[in-house]
C-alpha cells in the first residue's frame, strides 16, 4: 500500500506528515505526464529525497511539476532481528559442516553403486552452496557493489531452488524404492539434470528480465536500529511476482507432494517384516525424511498472533537442514550395517534390498 501527499509545482519543498518509522521507505517522485496526461504516473527521475526526521521529508527536484512523497508500507518490519540472525548464522554454519562431512564420506565410498548415495550427494552439495551464500550474503551486500549483489542474489535464489528440488528428489526416490521394487529407478544423469539444470532455467530468465535481484534491507520493528542488508530479490512488483509464482509455487508443490508420498511410504513399509524388526529405526528415518521440504510450510504460517513463534521455528528447522541430512544419512548407514548380518541382508548391499524389499 502506498500513500502520497501532493504539492504544487516547485523545485524543492519540505513535507510535514505523520510519524513514519525507518522501516517504511520514503521516496520523492514527480507527476510524469509524458506518456499519458490523463493517467497518474509517478517517477523518481530528477528528484532527491532527504529525510529530516520521522515527520519531515525534503524533496529536491530539478524540474517544475507536481511531486509527492510515496511511502512504501510493505513488507512489514521484523522483530527479534538480531536473535533470528544469530540462529540462522549458527544453523548455516552447522549445516555447511554437516553437509561437507556427508560429501567427504560419500566420495571415499566411490565403489558404491547405490543410486540413493548419489542423490544424497546432490542434496548435500546444494545445501553447502545455499548455506555458504546465505552465511556471507550480509557481508557481500555491504562491501560489494550493485553488480556483485545482483549475482550473489541470483546465486542464492538458484541455490534455494536447487535445494528444494533435491529435497523433492529425495522424497520421490524413497517413494520409488517402496512401490517400484522390481523397476530400476531413473539413471543418475536424469536426477542431475532435474536437480542442477532445472532450477537454473527460471533464474536465468529473471536475470534477463532485469531489476529483480539486488540489495534488500530488513528493518527492526522498533525502527531504531540499522537494517540488515542482504542480496536477494528486490522490493518491487516484479520481484514479488517472481517470488510468488516461482519460489512459493515450487515450495507449495514440494510440501504437498512430499507429505502425500511420505504418507504412502509409511503405509507401505509398516506391514513389512523389516518394519516390525526395526520399528524404531524406520520411524526415525521416516521422521527425518519429513524434515525435507515439509518444514518450509512454516513460511505460509507466519501471520497472526503466532508470527514470531513460527518465524523462530522456521529459522531453526530450515537453517539446520544440512545437520538433519547428516542424521538421516547416518541412520540409513546404520540400518544397512544392521541388516548385513541378519535376515535383512542380501548379496548386493543396496539400500533397496537392505531396507525395503521383503525377504
């Protein structure tokens, strides 16, 4: 929502208005009638904005026309910004270290032909890339220029979409192992194209459109402290459309299909002999699988009286995704080792035979 105050034609003037906190941006604009004199079109070209406190705004324009002060009232400020930043930084560092540990372990086991291992590797790599960029985005937004922030924001968006895609692949592959026991799963090259190339397509299109990626500021709710700067989607109409039609659409699809697939996986394996013998292990593995993608549903719940609670829960669960991946990977390896010396074992040693195929 925007509000404006109009002043007759003059090259400079000071506007007195109600108290406007630092969390709401103020921009001096002029009435541009070059395109269509019958339509109101505000332009900031040729105008400078000087804030003279919370109740005064000075506009200096180099031309004579009607001009106003537009006040951007959305998005809203963030409370507990420092605490959320600390939690997110700690979670990103932990996730990055955990994901690197998974990658190192997988690379040392190159003789393994299990396709699940390759999918774990793709998700671990995407999480390392995502957490690394997000951990340093605040620094890069302040020390780098506009061009640097543009590419960092595009890279961060790509890393986010890539991580969500690999989470969906993880859940879908688990579903495939359970319901397609005698059907080989798609080759690793298919997963690589979907996981690495697919998310790059919308990002390249958005970069070509322009004025979508750049510097973004988050203000504290009291408006007294300096904002937190990061490289992300800008605060304009095109960036918000891209956010809702791409990021939120992929997120909604991931959460919806992920919950459905995990439900069918649980319903299928609970009747198998492996489930009855290792109920705790399978329940733990299934519970950790729920963390992939499903925790992002908290992004849709950040409104109303529980906004702060869901915001903290969102930061904790999603910033530690790499750590949860390591726990799930360790659980799978433990199940395989347990099964190698019991009736769960088989000659090939694959995750499909150890965990899901009825003996």
